[in-house]
């Protein structure tokens, strides 16, 4: 089983892990991850809970993820899960 790989500038091979999901129970809606993503993979989502609305992030365009994991490194609550993609 082989995964999609990338190369660093120094020609070192690595396996990117792409965003899989964001746990809405852990996400506090700070928006740091949305701001840091240069590929518009994430978007704000709103959940109505008894007259109060909670904002959190959602994976809106997973196909645009490049596997840099910047969103996960930015998240203080560790709400992100990532996975590599199998090479076809």
C-alpha cells in the first residue's frame, strides 16, 4: 500500500496528510484555521443550539487540500483529523 508523496525543496520525500474532519465538540470557532488555509479548504459553519448560535469550522472543499496540515498546527484544541491518500 503506497500513499501519495511530495518532495521538499531539498528533494526529501514525505507523505502529506490531508484534512479528514474537524470535531465540532472540540472546535471553539476561533477561525484561526480558516485564516491560515491558503486554499479555501475550510469555511465557517453555524449550529443553532436553543436560541444561541455556535460558530465552528467545517471542511468545505476537501479536494483542494494540499496536505500541509497548517490548520491542524494552528488549532489549540486539536480538533482536526488527517489522513494520507492512497496513490492510484
